[in-house]
C-alpha cells in the first residue's frame, strides 16, 4: 500500500480517484483550493463523502502557494503524487487567461519541485486531449507531434508535458502524463456539456449546440478514467533503451517518462449524445444551433493501444450506460422528479 497525494481532490476526477484509492487500502492526502470556477457547494458535497474516512486527510491549499506547497511536502512523505488540480475549460481561457498561467504553469512547477525534493516514486499528471490542437489524423496518437494548440488551455497542458520531461531528465523523477478525453459521469463538472444540457432540458431552456451539431467526442466514463489512473500509477516508467534521438518519439524517452491517452476510442456524434440524454430525461431538447467556438475542435478520438499493452486496460463503458448513470445521480442529488427512460415529451 502507498501514501498518495491527490491534488484537486474536491474536483470531479480527484474525488472519484480518492474514493477508489481508499477502497483499495491506500492512504490519501487530498488538497484543493475550492475556488469558485464552478459551484463550490458541489465540491463540498464531494468532500463530505470523504470526510472521516480512515487513512484520509484533506488540506485546503492552493498549488500556486509556493510556501504552502513546500510545507505540505516537508510535512509528509508521499510515495505517489497524482496531480489533477488545474484551471480547466477551453472557452474560459478566452476571458481569464491569467488563471491558466497561475494554476497550470506556476502551480505545476510547485508540484514538480515538491516531488523532486522528496524523491517520490512516481508523479502521474493530468494532460488533455486538447493538446492535439490542429491535428486531424484519427485516432489521436501520443506518438504524433502536438505543436499546434488551438487554445491557451491546450498550450498550458502541452507545457506541463514538457516541464515534466525536463524533471524526468534532470532529476530522474519518474513522470507519466495522461491525456484525458471528455470525462463524464456522476458528480461531473457543471461547466461540461452533459451537465449543462441536463440542467437546461429539465428547466425547459434551450441548449447551445456548437458547430451546428457536427461534432464528435470520445466521451470517457469516470470509472474508466479512475481505473486507468490507478493502473498507470503502479506502472512506474523506466528509460526506454530503444528511444532514438534522431527519431524522437514524443510518447517515450531516454528519461523515466511516458505519455498515454485515456479515452473510450469510440467517438459519439453530439446529436446522438443529445438523443440518448433526451431518452433518459423523457424530454426533447430545444436546440440553439451555433457556429464552432474559438479554440474548439470538431472531433476527438483516442488511440489507446499503448495503454492497453502496458497496463492491460482500455476504457469500454458504453455511452448509453454512462449517461443513464449520470441522469440517475443528477435527479437524486438535485431532487428532480421523474424517472429515466420515459417516452420523450415533445410538448
């Protein structure tokens, strides 16, 4: 059993990961700044389910606080660090760019420094499918070049990968980056499409459907993400003896560094996604079709062959099952009347 530090523990993925690690017998220190990017009450509700659990401790701190992060690492020996805290959102980066630099760059540097000083066994950090940017070759592969980001958020995530590789090289700190693909499920983020659509449909408001609905996403269920993270954490990277400097592979290195995609490898059309949601809510959505937003991409699809080969796992939860589980949770959490899988009300 190991001692884990999970940053962003009040967040969507961090909360689920902490639950899973505790259930597996690990010790967990969770940190979060509980910022108001989205509903703080939802974050507090997640934390309430973790409070009082054996081998769990929560510390409210900000990863941008250099002294606070130094004190955290000085006060406890961590075997593994899973870094999930970040300023998320593609569109939000258009209106508050400095938040991305503070959290995603300065904050990540503080995490790297803590890991370096403490010589943790493995740093696993969240990257994003957004790094693929202008790439159009499907499925997206970690072996492909990703030097053409379309948003500041994507640029900071690419920077995280580069920063981690630098520390893997200079200090032999084992680092693994995970490019998550459109994560969804119970306790999800209110700024994501599934949450926004569900709330609007139940309230009788129209939903904004970008690019006239001609979009595909590799929606990946939260349990699959957590399973992937747990398995990767146990797979501590070693230098790749076959790596060649004259043919550099971005996914591996001469240093203890690795990159993986975690996605469902089954892109779903946005209109099909909405249709499944309508079926579960028993209501038809009023759709407000809009053009593509700046920084967005029309399609994502993850190549997960390396993940499957190295850790023996690939996401597989069907979108129908995942949306049904989310709607069940949403109705229960927000005390919304109705049952799933009703006939669609077209009134």
